[in-house]
């Protein structure tokens, strides 16, 4: 049980948490809210409730040893790695370890030092009957990292995961919508919560987390620009689903400023005005925790990224559209840019890819414009003989061969 209260230090609110570890020892932890004392009591109370709800007391763990069960080692490795990786990365690690990897090796009763390459290979072979090769590749990455730490701390003499053959990565073919299909999609989502997220993802090629992470400070109505500078992700940690905001884009190249095209200025202006009305109508019931975000509902609740992942394909299929993911809107954006003669290098900048090879590997096969240019260059550089009388010539060749 975690208890807590607010305390004011140097004119700012702090949350003070009190908890006991698994050995019965009491601990006190101070958490800065960053909120000034004046005029922020309600927000500080909301922060107290949030921090208490999300706080997971760190537990004392037994000493690592080479003869401990590999399953136990994986769980303790999670606690170790938690402090040095991003919350999103840890959430992914935890999910794979606790749901899949640890239960499997628990049933095999294999120790850390007794783990062999064949054991891991058998694990991959069994899982490949149920999941994709890409999923097994992710399992491999986690096991490799866990054993790398064990080797670094002299618990094992080698990383046996390095001896295992990873499965070949699944070939992925994204779905592309042409201009007519896009217009049909816009009609399907018109007037729903999906409308503006779909338009933003289609025209700007934004990732799901970049769409949900849009704030009003990223939209400059005077200059007519939109800046991609933060992401919002839904992660599962300690059995709880949390919304994680990252005050940066996916990579340095993902941080980009793009012009407000078409009627986006009007779209965003209407949404902003509607939010102000909702605040007045809802009063104290409005959730100010996500104040400043573009994609919130009438009560101020932030749109969950999983809503776009799960509801979007379900909704559009019900209305006669082909099966596709929300992320395929990003691919469709690139496809339409290519179809209209935009060079791959410019598409890289528009989508925020970290290097040109990423853009080229995904979209080069649909860059038909460049192929036409190559064909025209070949035609201009080499004289192609005129066609004609091929049938008669082939008949004479066959006759000579028969003789």
C-alpha cells in the first residue's frame, strides 16, 4: 500500500510517498511536480492521485547467481534494465518476458549456467508454430540482451544466444491507397472522431504516436506551420496500461516543421474553439491533465493511441473499405507523393526518416516515375531496331535447325 500527501517546498508542490518493501522496510520518496504553489492546488491534488496510482515500490531482490533458474534471472534482469531504458522499451521487454519467455523456460527448469543454444533454438521452433518470425526475432533480441548482461557480470562465460539461428524476417508489403480510394476513405470517416486524425496521417504521413502527440504549441496559425516534436505511446508496465508522453520525436530527423496545407488551418481552428466551449460547459468535470493536446474528447480525455490501432481498421472495413492499418496511411502518403513526381529525398524529409536508405527500401519499388525516366534515357541513348517479320525469321531459324 502506497500512501502519500502534498508538501510545499520553496514555493512548489511536492508529492511525498510512503511505502514498505517486500522485507518490511519503510521508505519515503519525494517527487517534484513542478507546480508553483499559487493557483495550482487542484492540479497538485490530481498529480498526487496520479503519482500514487502509478508508483510501483522497488523491491529488494536476491543476489544473482549462475545456478539460479533462467526464468528467475530474466525477472531480476528486468528490474536491473528498467532504470536505463526508455519506459516504452521496458514495457516491450516486460511484456515479452512475463507473457512468453519466462513461462516457457520456467516449465523447462533450466538454470542460467545450464542454458544452451539448443534450448533457445527449441524455444524459437515451438513459438514459430504460433507467432510470426518477426515476433520470434523480438524474443531473440530480449534473450540476447539478458545474456549479454549475464556475461558482462561474469555469471556466464559466453552468450549462447549468439550461436542460435534467428528466423528470417517476414517480408512486409504495406497497403497503399490511391487518390480515388483516399477520397472514399475521407467520406467514410467524415463527422467521426477518426476524421481529423486520418486527414493528418494521410497528408503529413505522421506516425500514430505523432498524431496523438500533437499539441497546440506545435501549430502556428500565423505562420501556417505544423511542427512534429513529441509522441504519445500506450504501454503496459506492471500489469497497468499507461499513456507515455515523450517530449521529442522518434529520431532527430523526425523533428520537422511542415506547412499547413489546404483547409487544415480551418480544421484546427474549429477543434480549438470547440475545446474552449467544452471547458466552459463541463466546468470542474473537464480533465485538464491533457489540456493543450489537440486530440481530446468532449471531457478532455486524451485519445488513446490504441484507439487508432484497433478501431480504425474495424470501422473502415464495416463501411466497405479494404483491410488496412492506421500506419498504412503513412505509406499511402508516400505513395501519392511519388505518383505526383516528388523525389524520394524530399519524401524522406516529409516523413521524417532518419536516413535515405529507409525511404528507398520501403518505397523505391513503387517509384514508377523514376523508372519512366530511366526508360526514356535508354531510349534516347540507344537506337532500338524496328520490329517486324519476327515470325517468318523464327520459322527460318527452326527450319535450319531441323536440317
